[in-house]
C-alpha cells in the first residue's frame, strides 16, 4: 500500500521534479553550479543517495527517452550519451 504517495498533488510534484532534472541535465553547461548544489552530499534531499543511485536514475531516464522518442536515432543516442557522461562526471566530482 502506497497510501497517498501517488495522489494528484504528489504526482504533480514528481512530474515537476522530473522536468527540472531533465532541464538541468540538458543545460548542464549553463546550470552546472545549480546541479552541483542539488546533488552534493550537503543537500538534505539528496544526501542519502550514492553515486550508483544517480547513475541508475540517469540510465533509467535515457532508457525511457529511447523507448518513447519516435525520432531516436544514432545522433540522438550520441547526444544523450554525452549528457550521461558529463553529468556522471559532475556527480563523481561533487560527491567525492
């Protein structure tokens, strides 16, 4: 039983957080400082997470995009792989 976890308010909040995560990943060059602020161990919302948790999140996001994007091709795949590589490197550095 998930109680009210999937009620309308929480669902909207989860969508908003997911959109923010995607936006940060896609604009990492311009938003790196904000990204680091969010994922560093000092951020109470993300403190419990390990590097591997962030890696799973990003890999799952990419798999979801791959399965949902009708225009997915080698060019899109390469672009997303670069996003993955850069974001995981920032996470690695930020989390020591």
